[in-house]
């Protein structure tokens, strides 16, 4: 969905002075009023109840909030130099705390839009007094991890984000992405192509990859306008999108699609029509089949072709017939898996949210900052 008339602004009111930080959609939000840290990381607790509550807050730079511990916190301007708002830099190193970030958005029109968010750790989001998103997790910042719809009204809109912190890195990345999507259909114009790889390229490099769903639908979130090439992967190669063709087939890259702030909405629907190419059927596995969790973070194929699947609730080994699950109960340092790698001797190194584990096929050896640097 295109949203060409939305202008993103963060407004901070001084006596007789108004400062704007703005850009046109698609846009990463970098200018915020921030407040914190608050002791505790209960994502459901309203730490702003004394000033009207999270849903109704309208802070100005310099406004203060008194915590339940009697500490006075001040809303301060923070301008991020990159896509990630670094709260560790803004507030310092803290454990089991949370903070708020606030900005205004000014729009000429009322429209439906999408916000994409990556956070470290959990996050809750209010848009115009409505709780539109909540995810109480422990994770690192990855842009576009969560995406959720909002209704932007004409005029000024309020956006408040609450970010929890357990330890180590702390921050978030928030943007209004450009949503491009379409359907992959067979030549009858009705039968969908399911689970087909769709890619978007920028400057001849793959920018993002998704799969079409059971209806043939796919969606791609682009962080900015520009020139993009869209393609599908089939057995014989790639099918590149060409708006002048009603039927698509394998061929050479075509002219890039130019997406700008004035691109009509209908041109953001990138549809493909091509002949069937698959043989066989897909087999799906879930928690009910023995997988440690339905939330999969990494997939790795070992030298013996065994599949190792990292999840948020442990490590699963799949031999083609059954799953064997390894968790903290078996010696793994943490159940949230971030990386898997096999070395020359056949053993595995597993990166997690709580440290690194080495697995020799029988036992785990764990490494954390505390074990490696006990005096730090």
C-alpha cells in the first residue's frame, strides 16, 4: 500500500520554537522524546499513570515524571544517527528496566498504514491512544521483525513505544515501510502458486526474500522508495516481473520498477502469471510433530545431512524421520537459539541469547561473559 501524502515529523515544543525532524514515506523514524529508565520490566504495568497513562501521554521536552521509587525522570530529545535507536547509549547500562519513546506524525490524509518494528527486548506500541502491538520477548534488534497495521488520521498523530530491557544491548528500530505485494497465479488466472520464492533486488543485489502463501499472495516491506527488480524462483531459473506482459516465463532481468512517493497504489501490486512447474507435495512440521517450538530461528544442515533447527525453545535435530530436542535440561546454555555452525571435527557451536554452547554429540560446554570474564 502506498502512502504518498504522509509526512513523518517529531515535534518538540520550546517557548516560541518548534523543531521538526521529517521525511516522506517510506521512512525510518530517528527523532524521539525518550524517558527512562524505570525500574522493572513489566510490559503490562503503566509507568505513566501519574501523568494520564500511556494511552494519553502528550509530553514535551523537559517534562518530568516521578517514579514509584521517588526518582524524577525527564523527557529528553534523542536523535539517532542510524536506523537503530540505541537506548544503551542514551541511558547507560541497566538491568531489568524499561523506557519510553514518543513522537508525533503529521498527515494530510486519513489512511491505513503499516508500522514495522524491531526491538531489544520486548515492546508495546500505542498509536493515537490505542494499543496496537505488544510482544514481551527477549531478543536482539532486527529491523522489521514485527509488522502491524495502524489507522493514520488527518493532522497530528501520536506514537508511543515502550521498550523493556533485561541486560546487555537495548534499543529499537521503527519505520513506516513501503508495502509491495501481489499474487502468483497460473495461466488460468485463478490457481495459485504456493510456497514459491519471491525476491526483490536493489542495485542487482537480493534485498529481501519471501514465500507466497496458500493463496499465492506475498508481501514485501521496503524501507525506502527507489528502483527495484522483482522475480520468482522456479526450477529452470528466475521469472522476472514485466508490467507489459500478461504471461511471464524464465528470462533475463527486466527493467527495474521505480517506486516513488507519488507511485499510484495499483502499481504497487506486482502480480505474476506463469505455468505450473512443481512436482510432489510439501510436508509441514510443527510442535505437534516433535519440533521444540513453532518459532524457528535458524536451520542448519550438517555434513551427514542431518538437519538442526534452532527455535526459541531449544535445539531440534531431525534425521528425516523424527525429532530429538536439546534444551537447558540437557546442558544447553539458553533455549533461544541465534546461530548454528559445524566445525571440521563434526562438533557444533550454538549461539544463544544467554551465551555460546559447544556440542560434541554427547555433552555441552558452555561459554558466557561471566565464565570468560569473571572480573568484568
